[in-house]
C-alpha cells in the first residue's frame, strides 16, 4: 500500500494548489505553524503582489501573511518542485481537479516517494458524477487514491484565519495518512478528528452545499428572521436526504452525524458567510442564477453538485425531494415559491428511511483494489437475492463454488435477504439449492423476517428436512420449528431499555419441557431480537444469543487490507461500511409477535430507527441472567466474576477528609451482619430468601448460586434505590452496615483522588469493591418499604419496615455549608457518629452558596476572584463549563482536551 514519505515533525514543505479563499487561508494556517508553505496562484499579478507585500490581492487583502508563506506560479510547479514537497494540498474546485491531477500525475508516479496528499474541495464532478476519490484513481491510480486524505467540516476560511475554535474531519482509507494530516493541521484553535470513511465525508461535504442553497432560498423568500421553522426543516430533512443518499452509496450513516455532515450542513445552511447559502438567498430574492454566479466572486460548489445529485438519486433509487427542487430552481426555471409549495404538498411519509439498494462505492472500492473480484461475485448473489432478480440469482448460482451462506456484516445471508424483501421465488430457488433455513443473522433466524405464510411454509418444510439431516437437538431444548406462541406472564418485568417497554410477548417465559424449564432463556428466535445489555463489553461477542447492533453503527477503522465477503463469517463484525448491504434494521416482526405498532418506540435518534445500544451505568440487572453463547459451555456456577479479594495488608488509602484510621477497615468484615443474614448463608434449593422481618427479599430465579452452595452477593442497586427487580431480585436486598468505608467526597477542587474500584479483566469492578464504595455510615434511619427512599423527614413508612440504618449526608460532603456553623461527624470504629451537622433536607434546601475569598483560596487550585463569586459545581461559573468546551474557549494551557 502506498503511503506518503515520512513527514518532518515541523517545517514540512507544503504546496497549496489553489490560491482562492480557502487555499489562502490554509496557507496562513499552516504558515502559522512554522511550515514552509508555497501557494500556487494562477494569476501572475497575485503571485507578484503576494511576494512583494505578503498580502493577497483578492482574498484577505488587509491581512499580512506569515513570512514563511510565499506564492508560486502562474505555471503549475514542475515535477522537481513537486518532488521536493512533503505535502500537496489541493484547494481547487472539484470541476478543475481532474485536469490538474492529470498534469501532476507524472510527478506522482513514484509511489514510494508520494507527498502527503490532502484534498479540501467539496463537490461532485459534473458529467461523470465522480467523487474526488474516483478522480484521483482515474488520474493517478488506485494507490494514490487510497493514500489521499480528505478534510471536511464546518470551517469558513476567514474564521480559521481569525483563529476561531474550529474542528474538522480528517479521513483516509489509509489511517496513517489521516493521522499525519491531523498532526500537520492541529493547532490550539484547530482540532482534527480522524476517520476512515472518505466516501461518507466527501458526500457530506458535497451534498450539504445543495441544502445550503435550499436554506438560502427559503430565507431569501421569506426573510431570515421569520423563517426559522423552514430553515430547521430544511436542515433536518436535508440531513435525512444526505444520509439516505450516503448509505445507498455505501457510506456509513454515522458519518453524516459528524462534523463533515450535520456540522457543516448546519454552518452553511444558517450563515450568509456561505457562498452556497448566498446563491440560494439571492435566488429567493428573485435574482437570476447567471447574475449571481457572475458577481459571486468565488465558487459555490453546490450549483454544479446539484446536477450530479440529481443523477445520483435516480441511479440509487432514493428520494431526495429537496435536492431535486434545488436542481429545478437552478436549471429548469422553477420559482423558489413553487419549489417550497411542492415540497410542502408531498404526501406524508416516514421520517427516517434508509436506502437498501445500490452501492456504487462497491465499484469504487473494487477499482481501488479494496474488494476482490471473488467477493464481488459473491455479493452479486447477495444483491440479486436482495433485489429479487431471479435471473441474476440463477446466474450467480450457476457459477462454481458459490457460497450460499455468505453473510454481510450483519450476518444476513442471501436467503434472509430474499425473505426480508418478500421474493418468494428466490427463496424457493435458494432452499431448493440447499440454503440453510436455520442460518441466522445477528438479528434473528430467517423466519423472523417475514409474516408471509408461503415463505414460512417453505421454511418450515426446509427446516424439518434440515433437522432430519442434521438430527442435532437445539441447544436450549426447543424444537427448532416450534412456532407456537407462548403467552407472556402477566407482570413480567420489562427489559430496562432506553427504547421504552418492548412488546409484552418479547419476554415471555420459555415453554415447559417435561414439567420443567430447560433453561431460563427464551427461544432463540426471540432471544436474537433482544438487545444484549452487555454489548459492547459482551464476553460472548458475535456468538452471543442476544442481539448485538450491526457493526456499521460503531465507527471503526476501515480494515486494510479489505476483508472480503469470503472472510466475513470469520469476522462477524466486519468494520467496513462499503462492501456490505445498507442497513435494514430492525427486521419486521415475526408472525407470532405483536404487531409492529406495539414495537417499542425509539427513544433516541438513530438514522435507521435502529435501537440504540444499552448504555452502561448502574442499571439493575433484570431477571434473565446473561444467556451465554450458543454452542459454548455454560457459565460456571457461582457469583459473578469477582476481583481479587481485598488485601488487608495493602497500604490503606488516606481518607481525603483527614479522618484517621485505615480506609477501608483493615480487619473485620465488610458486612459485620453478614453471618447473621439469611441471604448470605447457603440455603437449600428453591428456598426463598427472607430478611429479618420475614419479608421475602430476592427470589432465586437462577439456580446457579444455590447449586453452588455459595451465597449470592448483595444487590448493588438496592442501596441506591435502583433495583428494578424488587422482590424478584436474585441478589439479596440488604443495606450495608457499619464498618463500610465512608463515602468518597467530591473532588472537584483538588484533594486526594477518590479510591476507585479495581477493574476486572471484563472491565467491571467486582461487586464487593463496588459495595465498598457505597455511601453508607452509621447513622440510624429507616427505609420506606423495600428498596424505597427514605422520607425527607425521616419518617418510617408503614409497609414492611426494615430496621436498616439510613445514612444522612455529613457536612463534609457539602463543603459549601462548611465553616464553623456545623459540627462534622466523627468517625468511630469505622463508622460515623453524627454531629449536629445539617440534615440532608437542610443541605438540599440551602440557598445557592457564595464563596468568600478565604474559603475559595483554600479550596480551589485556581486563583478565583476575591469577590464573592457564584459557584456551580464548586467552580465559578466561568470555570464550570464542560472541560473540553472551557479549555477551547479559554485556550487554557493547564487543561487537557480529551473529548
Ligand atoms: N472557502 C471556504 O470556506 C471553504 C471552501 N472549501 C472548498 O474548497 C474549494 C475551493 O474553495 P475556495 O478556495 O473557497 O474557492 P475560490 O473560488 O475562492 O477559489 C478557487 C481557486 O481555484 C482556482 N482555480 C479556478 N480554476 C482553476 C483551474 N482550472 N485550475 C486550477 N485552479 C483553478 C482559482 O484560481 C482560485 O484560486 C471548494 O471546493 C470549496 O467547496 C472547503 C471548506 C471551506
Ligand atoms: O464549506 C464551507 C465551510 O465549511 C464553505 O461553504 P461555502 O462554499 O458555501 O462558502
């Protein structure tokens, strides 16, 4: 693979081709960082004037450029000069790129000495509808295209020169090249985010220009102040159209949510600094396109790109009504008013719909040598099945060594594709040919993708034939073709999903087999539809029986070399976006499931409507244990993995508040009452755990603890009032007792770091360590009910009182109330004896605190004004911004930006 020559740490020699608006500003940006910059201008006058005055005649006429920037031209620099460069940066409008690259190609023929190649143009070539990647491949070869880097994102040229904080996407198929480019451009006011989806970034940059014209049209038509709704509609629907076109093209939908996508779209749709917006605005005001172009003085790439977009949407078979109206206004004489009226008259449609056909990027990648011909052939079968092209299916099947079970990145087989799209004939041909009716994708078994009785019948028949052939019992004891519906239990706790409650029949109990349940898992066709709540830390990876999201929603590096279809089964989460089918997630509900209207509402935006992965945080476990993986040995019985036991001989962490004594207590049990607790003693199977009050505490849903005669650890969610399982929880609901380490105080203003739970190999702290950090001390209190919160006034609830000790926050935890007004609690025997400090209610109802000079000096590392400064989170308002925001805004040198 070609890569550019090693870049010097600084003082790179950079040639910028194109001394227009952006080229000049980038020359200044790089010249600012001590690089030696040459700016190629095509006009003799510009070259001479620049070298004489350090000013650009046309752009930034009042700005004096850095002394390490000089102009070259007007002739295109020769090969020797090009070869002496470390970096070539192309700031030429897309339409002129092919010509210039063709001229430069001889200088770029030695692939071992390539300079770093950077492209910043945002357009699609008219006539060929080619992306810049293709233009590079056409003119300089696939190797050069693969090594090229693309910069895109919200970045008005003049604001970069003004050093306004700016961020861009920097992407390349070759990760190392993107890294080099990011390093080259990075400055305190200019942040680069790298990525590996150049197709998505290129499309984002080009397409947003078309929607900027649309937004400008609306503002020109209605007035900017009074058309905010319309502009917001255009931005949002523009994003949907861009994403739809992009995914049909083979890009990642996530790219459109990044800086190059929605970031730049938002910028250019809402600012008159944008030339594309200005073109639209002036059109909306009634000017003609010719007049606007003649007087604009700079390129508006959206004007030409609108033509290519029109061709693209036709080729791809996607809907892009806004882009099409822009084209009609630009080139067919439609008035902006008519265009808006037509858009608004469109019938209601689904808000989010991603394309599922057409993948030109595949051809492009094949061209770049990133897809093998074999994988293209295999994908021909996959695509033909998806499209229902029976002739193409038969042709593909006639080829030798065709893998019928070939999968895309979601695990979807040709059979599943045909089923999904309702191509009955294709399903029949595939099953006749021997396609495996039990081969599931990550989203479920083939039958979960249809409710068509004909297809289901064929699948049932094929499956019974298949099971006779294989005669292998199902892992969890279900009959594979048992499609009978199971009634959900009345009060089954719903899966704690941020997407809302799932349909009730998604969590039913498995059927009884010979009077007992074969396992605590639902049948596989249901399990496969339930999001795995351990993802992405799921230990079972692709073999997990629960649903993992399709890989393309998780940005990753593009693999190099490309993983062909042939290899995909071994690499179930192929990180590439291109050679795979666009997403079609989630699948339609199976026949026996609830109608789709009962499907869980989407809680978060997802371009595909796909469920958002479960967040990680203190979520109470639900009653299903992790199902484990299909075909792998079951989990060992016993409690969940524990970190190494607490070592009393290890040096105690000093208590940040200066309390004396070891932390945590060096000897003695963490839970002194544990020996008395019925939950923590071995129990007979099926026994119901009961607390001292006789109330049931946590059922024994899963037998593993019982069988292993080991006590389950206490529920870590109960003390926080966050256990969702209530009485059914299989972890005992007990409040930790005296002797538990005191709460870790806040550390927003210095002080010793909070002791952290160590992390196991699986990324989770052991339960006992987590418990050790729960905030509990020896202050008496009561709980209202089980797992409930205490009354603010400390009254005991009527139902099932548990004589647990309820902790009241101490003054140390609310330092803003500190000073001599309260007596802090003292520590005795590892617990706290409360002083006459404030109650929790007092603390919470206290007025907004003001910090005096003395206390702020003591408490904060920063020099805070001696006046009384209102605080948020312990810092003055000016310093309490999110870290990255604050550091960008203040360019503070003592803050590391890590976002
Ligand atoms: N101006 C901006 O804020 C940004 C611009 N871009 C993109 O950068 C590209 C360039 O934009 P600007 O510099 O603003 O445009 P511009 O119109 O200000 O400058 C275009 C430059 O290209 C040169 N040029 C014109 N025809 C040429 C040809 N046949 N061969 C070689 N050079 C030729 C011109 O002499 C001029 O120097 C565009 O694709 C634009 O979308 C990207 C990000 C920001
Ligand atoms: O792309 C740009 C800023 O990110 C510039 O937009 P215009 O080409 O519309 O001026």
